[in-house]
C-alpha cells in the first residue's frame, strides 16, 4: 500500500503548514490514513535544515515549510535541491508579492499570527463564558451575556453558543421545558439581545429519535413523541412572547447561517 510522508517545517509552531496539508489531503479522503504528517517546529537555524532534509531523503518524504525569514527559505530550497527532496514553500510567493506591492520589507518575525493580544484574550474569555453559562447552568450569566439563546432541547443552542463565542461574543443559553419555570433573569434582559431557536416538529422528532438511539434507548420514548414536541414548542412561543424577543427557525440552517443571521440582526439594531 502506497503511503506519503510529509514533513512540515516551521519557525513557529507549525499549525499553518499542518492545517494547509490537512486541507489538501482531505480532498483525497479515501487515502487520508495513508498520509503521515510530521512537524518540525521552531526551526530557526540553517544548520538544522540540512539534517531535516537528510531525514526526509531517507524516508522518501516531501517537505512543506512555512518560514518567514528569507535566508532560511532560500537555504531550505537550495539544500532540498541538492538532496533531490521535493519541497513546497507555502509563504514565500505571498511574502514576495506583498513586499513588491507595498515596496516594504516584511518583519520576518516567526509566530506573529499567534501572538497573545487583546483580541485573543477576548476570544478565550467568551469561550469560557459560553461553557460556564451553557444549558442554563447559572442564570446569573443571562444578565452578563451579549447574546442569550433560548429554545427547547436539540435546537443547537450549545454549538451556536460556541460558534458565537469564537466571534468574541459572550453567550448564555437556556433550555425551555414546560415543567420548569424559566429563570426570572430572562424577563429582565433587553429583548433585542435574546433570540429564540425553533425547529419544525417533524425535524425535531427525527433529531430526538436519533439522539435516543445513540444513548441506547428506544425511539418511542416520551421525549421524542409528537404530542410532547408540539407541547414544548407552544410553551417556547409563550416564553418568546413574554420576553418580546425574536424567534429564528433553525430547521434547515447550519449553525454558521444562524449565527450570521443573529449578528446581522444585532448590527441592524446598532445602526
């Protein structure tokens, strides 16, 4: 069975090169398991490059590299040619293009894209917030959140919260169950930052049946019955009306689509 070995050489952590290789390999999914990726991160000295090329030659590997220092890039290309090792420069052409366009030299400092800046910390804070205030665990988060999501079970509240958190929004989500009184905090928030997620009974029925099967339960449980689902959805709309928030039908929407719709609505409110 034919296999392919790819060395990812980087002057930083190697995430960019690895991600690029995986993106390409994913286009050949049946052969995905036949590709071996080996990272060589934090390579900042030319003498190390020759050793890596020698190892690549011995293993019949191809080298993919993301080096920002021009002398390192040129050195690796030269050494690889000497050893007849296939090599791909992921950043070089783009660096040269932008340098020519702006008539400005690049900084040539490894790892700038991964620097811990204020934006990074806001993202981490938002992700931690979404985890802490997921599924109504602590209703105090409702008043602190940028966005509040409500909905019955299996309407993608958690994945949507996480997606929005990666966009640096603090999100709390609250499940709505007819037998459980909603937290009083829901009635105290600005309805413009609250969004109800709803789905057709038929679609929700299928989703819940699949969920029960994965849990090893029978699909005819009360949780997935049509009458129960319709009762929950009626209750959902009664809470939406009390809050005065908007409801979004997520039946045929991917999480990304719903997130963008919510952000578009928020943007319109700010204008």
